[in-house]
C-alpha cells in the first residue's frame, strides 16, 4: 500500500527532490504530451497549459486515485520561448543570446484534485554574465544543457553564469517551493510544516 498523498506528473529528478524537500510523500508518473507552443502563444499561457495538461493526463490515467501535480518551466527572452536545445549549435546560440542579458524563467504548477483544478505561475528574472562562444561550447560538452529549457541548469554547472536573480530560485530549478506548498495546503494536502 502506497503512502503517497500526491502524484507528480514529471520525470524530472529536480522536481522530485524539491517535492521531497517539502516533505510531501509522492509517486512519479510522467506525462507524455506534445510540448510545442501554439502559434503566437504567450509564454505564461504556454507553461500554464502544459502544466495543467500533464496533470490532467495523469489524473485521468489513474482514474483519480490520487491528486496530481503537474509543472512546466520555460525560459523566455524578450517574449520568445527558449525550449530544450535539439543539438550543440542550437544550445550555443541560446546561450549566446542569453549572454549579458536579463531573461525570464516562468514556472507554472497545476493541481488536479477531486475537489477542483488550479494552476499558478511564478516569474523570475535571471541576469546572465557575458559568455564567450568557447564557454558555451564547453558547457554543452558537459552534457548538462541537453534536457534543459534555455540550455542551462541553474542548480548545476550553469549556475556560474547567473550574475543576479530576482524571484524564486526553486522555481528556476523547476518547482517553486513557497507556491507549491500554498497550493497543496488549499486542497488539504500536507507538507512538513502542516504535518507537525
């Protein structure tokens, strides 16, 4: 018998670690959805749609056995969505575009619960240092950027590129701790704070 109180609709080990940090017993069932943006879709609406679609797909797949938490994170520069790079050339171009600039990282979380559905978002501003072509190429060769929106991971080697951050660090990693805890609390799902 499972002790999980929620299902995380994401295979991201970073999200699993952050949810565990909140003290939420959970199981992971990853969603399989198309993550292509719709034509002229605003980045905020894009992340909200994907987070909710992931949560709804898994909730339906398990016939509502447990509430499902979905999440999506995207990097945007001047309103343009920077997804996961397809290859080295694309990753280097993304990183050079971010070089010396301030971009936004949007993370949306969605909860599908028998009592309702809710989505919320966190927008964080991230300022990058100046990056050389050689640095971007060397970073790609570490393997870290391959599965990361915007071609970098703030919690890994890519953290050295970040000059300043305004907002939620955990949201940039993939799951905003404060907002996730508040969302779960609204649906009577306990974190370590409320379980004491």
